[in-house]
C-alpha cells in the first residue's frame, strides 16, 4: 500500500485537457459531476433512462447528459459509476462507445473481478474505489463534497498504464479525496472485513432479536427496550438489501473468509461465557476497547 | 408487560414525604441526585470513598453525602445505584443500615438474580432498571435529564409490595422516564437480545477485523479503510470491558440463549452466501431492512 505521499512521474495528460465522462448519475456519479464542474471541468454523462437524464439536467449534474453512448466521444477520462452487477456485465453498446485512447476507471466496492474483466476489455483501465457514501441512492442522491477527506483506493497491477493511473489520481485530488494504492486482492479482503461481512453480522443481530423475542414471548418488549447501542449495531444490517447482496455476491470468497475469522472470534467469546471465565472475557473486551480507536 | 397507562391504586406514600437515599453516585446515582433535587426532593447519598464524597459535594449531587451508612436513616425510598457485582454481593453494613420501613429499589441491568436475593433481604424491595446511559462513568458522569423519555422498567412479582412499587413509579415519573412493568425473566431475555449479547457480537467484529487483517497481511489497510459503518457496528464492542463482562456474568443463561439465536441466523446467512442463493439472501436482507424501524 502506498499513500498520496508517493511520487508519480508527471502525467502526459492533465485532467482539464479533455471533458470527463461519467456513466451513471447515482450517488457517486452525481456527486462526482457536481464536484468536477465546481473544479472547472467539462463533464458529460451517460444515463440509462430519459427520465433520469431530464432530472439530472434539472439538477445540473453535468453539462451534457444523454442516453446515447455517443455523448462520451471526446472524453479523456471516463468514470464508470455503475452498480457492481452492471459494471461486471456491461451492455455491449457501452463497451463499444468507450474511446480506446480514453482512460477508464470505475467506482466499484469490489476490485479483483472488475480489474480482471475490464483490463481485458480496455487498454487504459484503472480499477478504483472512492469510499464515500450516504444512505441515499439515485439521481436525487448526488451532493457536493462527498469525497472530501475520504479514501479513494486504486488497485493497479503490473499491466496498469501508469499515465492512466496518474490521471485518476488527479481526479481524486480534485475532489479532495485521500489517494491510496494497494493490490486488488488486499482491497477486497479489507473491505470484506470492515464493510461486507459486517453487513451480515449486523443483519443476523436484527433477525436474532426478532426470533429470540418471539421465542421468549417478548417480541414487543425487545422492540421497546432496544436503545442507541442496538440502533448503532444494527444500522448496516438494516441497509440497502440489493447493495448488501451485491457485495456478498461479487466478493464472495473474501466475505466467506471474513465470516470464518468472525465465527472463530465469536465462538471463543461464547466459550468464555459458557465456561464462566470472567477475567479472560474481561481481558478480551479490554483488548477490543484498545483496538477500536485504530479503526476510527 | 404493562405501560405507564396502567392504573395503580393511589399510594399510601408520596415521594416528597421523606428524603430519598441514593447508594452510589456514579452515572446513574449522580444523575438521579441532580434530577431529584431539581424536583424539590431532599436527597441523601452514601458513597464508598471519602474522595468521592468530597467531589460529589462539590458537584452538589445530593444535599447530604457521607461514607457512613447512617446517612440513610430517615429515608422513605433508597435507590441502590451500584454496579451489578456489588449489588448482588453488598456489604453487610449496607444491608443492616437500610431501614425496614423504607422502599428499596435498584438500577441493575439484570433483574432476576437481583430480585431473588434482595426480596429475601428486604420486605419492601422493588427490582427496577432505568435504561439510560452515556459512555461516561464515575462521580463526574452524572448529568441532568438523563432519564427523560427513556424506559424505566420494573419487574415486580407476586411478592412485591404494591405500595412500594407505586412509590418507585412516582420516582420514575419525576425524572420523566417511561414506566414499564414486565416479569424479571422477560426483562433479562430482552436485554440479553438487544444489549448484552450484541456487545459480544460487536467485540468479535473488532477481533475479526484485526485477526483477518493480519492473516491477509493487510492490518494497516483494514484500519485505514474502516468507515462510519464499521465505527457504528463496533461501538458497543469497544465499550467498557468491566460492564460487558458483568452483564455476561450476571445474565449468563439469557446471554447464551441469545447467542444461540444469533449463531443460528448468522449460519443461515453464511449458508446462503456459500450456496450462492442470492435472491434468498436479498429477501433476508429486505426483511432486516423492514424489521429495523421497529427497534428504533
């Protein structure tokens, strides 16, 4: 992993030379459109539906917005801001419309399968993942400043065009994100541990409170007594189901591996309760208390 | 379960007739002292250490504060605001200092063992649990208004003195808490599901992110990429280790039962990922999304 302090050779291309294209104007694409225009760039966007195009024009998410892939002609950098499933299985018309000389990047939360496919499809593809979000989605969701201070992770490999990588780094710098580089496999394992697997851990908690409450004939009571601790712990488990499923599907191996680590830890804690090893349990919880600030 | 709408016979005692005693001036005891004085009551407090007494006097947590149990003489209602372990194994001097005619209540987060012991020790004991808190503890932690709008659960049984119960209800009303009554066993199972078990679920997540990061040689990366979702899900697991251990210890059977429910749900979700049953997984996560608002 290298961070923004690393030195890159000066890019042959500068971000402002040609328009930037965005494919998809949801939360990420729309927010990017707002920030890039605020940074003085010309932004052209491709969307799927004409109703989306109309609303996106009203919101001024880009200067040119169309449902025709030809809108991307002339762009020097194109950001594929698509959901993971569409990114991994894009329409043929989209792939054909991407200029061969343009730099292509994506914003998907899983990197290894994206890198494998797109590197075969386009010579100047750079796999990247801006780690920013809100609970919102769709053409109304984009906001200014979404990426500021948040990690923007690129996962180049030996085949990645270094000039293309430098151009994506310029993009991340323009929206004030914190640039990081790491191997795609490390990225996918890390996000499985801190994002994709925790969705399932949190979802199981909601289900357990529901089922356990029923079993104890206390379904109403558990709901009434649940407080801020439960609200926090259950937040991501109660989030967008399509997104949670896509993450598990597209990062399946890393999620299963993360669940394996999780199950092991939980079983150890359960055994300490079962065996009434209270000082050992307190030591483990003390370790957790000391660990957490590292993750904030 | 009955709620504050239920009718009680008018109490023979009114809350303001005699001073209220508080044993322990930590977060709960101190906050109670502030609110009761603001409500016009005379409050007397017993604390363990003279340094605590001194600081509590400076903070005006009660009108009379002493390390001598005799300070409780003349009180009509005494609130035992002690940690669970000291509540279950109180000093003999404290038990002997409690006037037989006073109503005694507690604030412990586990009710069945407290009720069993204290009912045998004092004829006017009422088991109760004000469900309010902050991350703070100790004599500096008490704040005004801590209980407003929060549940105050009482767990009376057939042996509970109904006049005593009504007096504790007056106390809860004075601090603007939401009064609830339910059997002690139901309370303990409910709090195991929504509070005590989730501590372990959340702690295991911190440990898994740490261990899994090490195993993937990505220990620094997982820390760097962890965002608000991980912060929320790990919050209670990184909380006070003594408190987490006490809850597991004093509510062991209910916590083990809750962990059983939890493990079952998580194993089912893991199996769906393992077997690539994506539409079933999305259905389960949709159920979680629909379930969560009931717990807020």
